[in-house]
């Protein structure tokens, strides 16, 4: 079994409008993640999942990060996250 390097360091997440076209998030080697807020709730969450995977597993290919985002992000979204967001929005 191949060992994959991973990080347990907690990233700093910044919500900021990203200037590059077609880019919704960035993960930097210094532990900073940027997420563009101009997305709907689900896409924002999936982008965050995607960048967190890059942060915690820096050696994983983009193709595999996308697979993990789709599997884990969709599962988490469908099981709980969308319910929490909907409940929060009702309180506003």
C-alpha cells in the first residue's frame, strides 16, 4: 500500500472574490484557502470540500481530488449540510 502524505494542520479560510476567471477556490502551500462567495450554497460547500482535500492531502492528483469532492461532498451535502443551512436561513 502506498503511503500518502497528509496534513493535520488547520487551514485559514478566507472568503474573497477571486479575480481569475473560472476559479472558485485556491489552496496555498502556506495553509491559506480562499473561497469565492459568488456561488450558491451547495457549490460553495463543494468548493470548500475540494480545497480542504488539497490542503490535507497535497500529493493527491487533481483528478482524484475531484472524485473525492464529488463522493464526500455530495454525501455530506445530501445527508446533513443542506438541512443545517436551510434551518439557519429560516432564523434570519
